[in-house]
């Protein structure tokens, strides 16, 4: 009986509709998302290269930013090609195994990014509130440890979440009005008891969101108090400017998740959910390198030098 259920589940497919209900927008949307993906790849890979080659950027803040860019690049690469494919092909079916693989890699990136943003907030907290012990507290070994914790949490949490989906049985082809494979899609397609899976999702989703937000908000609370105590206006501006990019990235990331999954009226709108999914799978990975580079003179200077060398070589 178990073997029959497993074979039946393996044969089940999901049909990801994406934006197929808007046939007149296929070409414009394809060109738009392709352009955004190209900017994402260029921005994040460029950020990684710039940080590696510029001696001025060999600091903990940029070490974490390099890994954030890597995670954003991976996440966009997991989701965007399938989005583009669904805009040009008629057969939008995807096997449950492929869908679960996309879910696993995508979730690993999201959970890793949550922890990475919290680590970057902690880095700014130590740099501004305890500058005299910054080099000791955020040593190279500590940086590696913190990044390892971020990746480990993403991998371990995703493994548990994926296991909670693998043990379910799936007994019907499911039409999904989205372009990404999310946890809720598997639960809606399952014909077995999903109570255990819902508990696992509740625990790990809330643990990740709650603890990372607590770290971020607590860090910035102390940062703001420290900045307000500064007597020099230029010192306050400099301290605030080092946090502005990160605060923008955090607001975009958590703001999108909050509006998508915590406000019931938004969840009832399929179009809003799809546009929201585009925002955090395509837009945010594209915007993050732009946010961090626009306010950073060292990054912009290195980028100009690279472009100058490229023009000369041509």
C-alpha cells in the first residue's frame, strides 16, 4: 500500500500558471523579467568581484555583503528562469520532484538571507556602539563562524521542512496560480494528514522570522540611542549613513513577507500574491546590490575603474 501511494505521488505533476492568464502581456513581461534578471546577475556578481579585488573593502561589513550578494544571486537564479520559461511555453507542468527541489533551494536562500541580515545588523551594532573593540569582537574567525551559522540554519531548517513534505502523499494533479513552488502548494495538493507538516512550518517559519527580527530591532534600538548621544553632527550622519542601506534592505525584505503572509486581505488576491512573489524573488535580489552600491564611494570607485579598464582593453 505504501509503495502504491509513493508511485502515485511520483506521477503527480503541478501546473504552474504564472502569468499565463495575461497572454497580451507575455512579451513585455518576458523582456521585463529578463532585463531584471540580467541586472540581478550583473549587480550581485559584480558586487562579489568588486569586494574581492578592492583592498579597502576587506572588512567584516563587506564580507557579509559579499555573502548576501551570493545568496541573492542563487535565489534569483532558482526562481527567475522558471518564470521566464512559463511565459514562452505551452506546457507549464512540473514534476513534484522538480517542484520540491526548487522549493528546497529557494527556502534555503530565504532562511539564510534572514540570518545574514541579522548578522549584518549585529555587525553595525558592534561597529557603532563599541568601536574600540570592533576588530576583536568581529574578527575574521568570528565572521566565518557567523556566516557558517547563517548557511547552516538555512540548510538544516529547509531539510526539516522538505522532510515534512516528502512524507506526505499526493494524489491529484494540482493547478497552481503562481510561478514558484511554495510550501502551501504542497499542502493543498496532499491527500494525507497535513497536521504534522503545518506544525513544522509554524515552528521553523516563526523561529526564523522572530529571532532574526529581534536581533535586528534590538541592534538598531541600541544604534539609534548611541547615535542620539553623539555630540558631533558629522559623526551622527556618518554613523547613520553606514546603516541606511542595510535598513532599506531589511525593510524591503521583511515588509514584503509581512504584507504577503500576515495580512489576510492580501492573501485572498491571487494577483497580489503573484506580484508579491515577483517582488521578493526577482526585485529584491536586483535591488540589494543597487542599494548597497549607490551610497558607497569605494564600491562606485572600483566599479568605475573596472569599466575604464574594460573600455581601454576594447
